[in-house]
């Protein structure tokens, strides 16, 4: 695993943990939506990095 893949994996894990925490707390839908969008982008980058 290269450095970029490792870093993206950690970012993805942190976003997933944040979303799980927010599911139990009161935050605006926009904030949660932003985290979900960020998670989608990180996952896309992980896939591209693994493929390339």
C-alpha cells in the first residue's frame, strides 16, 4: 500500500466515524450531506489510486 492509499484510507475512516457520531447528534442536514459528499469523493480517489 502506498502513502496516498494509506492517507485516503485514514481520511475515509475518519469521515465514516464522523458520520456515525453525527447520526446520534443534532447537526444540520447540510453538514451531514457535506460529509457524505466528501466520503464519496475520497472513495472515488481511493478507487482511482488503487487502479492506477
